[in-house]
């Protein structure tokens, strides 16, 4: 008597919490900021007291009895106007601080959100440093943490997806992981929403990135994004089948030795049957 193989036990999706990038060497970031500040034009040069305030703002992020001040945010906004080849330590500070609700609201509120997205587009343009793009994508991931940022990113999905597609072929491990994490966070956001158009655009975007050779961890996050989008959603499954995503996943599975990627791919293929 033939036995049917036991279904693969999926532990990876649907993912219901956002990915964030929280680790940092603050001493190194402030050191680089101080070094680069020496060559910044006077209009945007920071006083030593300004740099101390930025350091204090980051240090106090985990202190429940302390909150960033508007003056500290204004210093950060001033520093973000630095030239593109020097602004990366400022972007790293933004990445850390945008997890805070007050800072998140300062950048992502309805009045200022459009200008923030425009800045993001500018700082990730084709000729910009790869480090800038990676830090911006990490910042976007962290912005999902607060409702104000999450709403802005939902309303700016098409613009952000375009930025991601423009960077999908860059051969840089950290950038690939950050890029795939933004798409995964969008999948988490859309998982509970019945927005077929948004899900189709995300499924198509993830499949497009998977067609380009990516780092294993980036591929894993993209597979989890697909699993999250299609989990218990007949329409999304149909869309995924129309995009022939299973073929892409089979090819991916045959090329990797990373167990969690193999397992998550199996789980996705089971959903798409």
C-alpha cells in the first residue's frame, strides 16, 4: 500500500512582524560623522555640540524616560543635506532614530512625507553610493515600525518598488538583504489586506528580483515574502501561478545548500500546488 508523503511543516510564513535593522556601532558612526564634518560647507557644517546631541539622541532611544527633541531632529535634518558622497553616517543615524515614534512622525507625517520620499529617491539615484542605497533601504524597513511611517510607505509603494527594481542587479550582499527586507515588510503589511492590485505588484516585484542572482539570505527573505503574500489567499496563489513563480523557486532550491532556504522553498511550493 502506497503512503502519501507527509506535508512539509512550514515555520516561516506567514510572517506577521516587520524586519528591522537595529544593530550599530555608535562610536564608529559618530567618529566618521565628526571626520567628514570637517570638510562640509559652512552652511551645513555641524557644531561639536550638534554632534553631541545626535549621539545623545541615539543613546536615549531605548530609555523609556527620554525622548528625542525637536531641536535634535532639526540637527539631523540639517545633516541630511550633506553631499551624497559624505552623508552615509547621517543616514545611519536616521536608520536608528526613525524607529522612534516622534522622529518617525517628524519625517513621515502627511505634511512632510512627500518631501521625505523625494529625498529617498534622490539619495538612491543611479549614480549614488551603494552604501547610501543600502542604508536607505534599512531605514525604510525601520520606518514600518510606526504607524505614521507604515502608512506613508503603503501610500508610496509604487515609488519605493521602482527604487528597489533599479537596484536589484547590484552585487552587494548587504544591499541585497536590505532590498529583500523592504519587499518582505511590504508583504507583511499586505498580508491582512484585501488589495489584489498591491499583492500582484509585490508578487511581480519579488519574482523579478529572484530572477537576478541574489545572496542566500536575500533569497530566503524573498521566499518568505512570497509565502506571506500567498498564504491562505486563493487570488494571490492564482496570481503567483500566472507568474510561474514555482519554476523560479524550483531553480532556486536546486542551487542552494542553505537549509532554511530549502525548507522555506518547499513550504512555498506546497502552497502553490
